[in-house]
């Protein structure tokens, strides 16, 4: 049975959480990729401290695509952060995650420290049941959010430090003020770190995400390099896509406090 073969192949390359849903007449294979490292601190969000997950996820999903084609698929497309269907909703429908109050997807095994990838194929595979689980609704994420982006079970993207810290265009006075007092220069893990579903979480990151990690960047690391040099030096990390000016701006704002 192709579904059993798919799960077995996924497990052999380190994908433990995989589910199936449908999008019109197509099959959507959804996979979770954990990245948590216990006890690690830094000013870069944890998901971006290792090799770019877009590349890692795509490589692993490529293995599953080859299996699907060997079993009759004519089309097989890989998506990581660029699918037509929202990754989190696809994962929920595929039965492998549920929404937290912080607007992030969560699962029992990884908490909310994981990224998501999808394969869309014309091969017909039986769907899994949607995940109807709910979060503990403790409200801790709302209380810890430093900018008030989370309130009343709602999420204001414009106030999210993760969004503000990655913004390439000029910051508003309000955005600069929020970022100036932040503990991060790229992304934000505040609502993840306090989440009840992440309590006592052990390291889940696979071996390929444990190598050459960068948890912190100081102004001295990037103050005197140009964008080309920056992208070459940090090419394997997800935070490099924004260019050196974004991180340098963020660091300079925060250094004004010192």
C-alpha cells in the first residue's frame, strides 16, 4: 500500500510526523520538521540558527517525491513556505497538528518548534482525519508577547516582532521603538518559549540541524562587510535572505540602549 510505503520512507529519513489531505482532486502530503535545541539561548530565532530549513525540508521531500513517481505519480511538486494552501491549515487537515492560541501550529511530540513542508501530487492516496485537538488555552503567550501582537485569541501581524525584525523597508517610529527594546534581532521565540505545550521539551532537532549553529550575531560580526560578503558568509542560514542591512539596522537600534 503506497501510504504505508510513504510513511516507512519518511521515517527512514527522519520524518516522523506525516499526514495526507486533499486539495480539490490532488493529494497533499504534509510533513513536520522539528528544530528545538534544549537550553540554547540567542538573539536569532531558533528556526534560523542552523542550515536553512527551506533547503533541508526540500531535500527530504525530494526523496518522497521519487517514491511517489516510482509508484505511479505523474506530477509531484514540493512546497516549503510557498504553497497555495496555508501550511498550518494543511497540516491540521492532514491530522498532524492543531492551532495554539498564539496562531502557531502545535503537536504533542514537538510542541510548536517545527517547520512544515508539502508535496502536491496527482497520485490518489487516502486522506487522514483532521486534527480536532485544541490548545490548553492558558493565555501565557498573550501575557508574554512584548508588543501586544496577541490579544483575545487574535493575532496582529503588524505588531509581531518576528515580522518587524525581518522587514526590509523603512520601519515606522512605532516599529523601531518595539524593536529597540526587543531581545531578538531576527524572528521571535517569546510565545513559543512560554507555551505550555513546549514545557519540558527535549531536543528534537535532527543531526543536520545541530551542525554549524549560529545563535547570536553581534554588530562586530557584520559592521564592516557589504551585502555580497554577508550573503556569502551566511548563505546557508535562513536569516541571510534579508541581507546585511536588516540585521545591521536591528543591532544598531538595540545598541542605542547600551
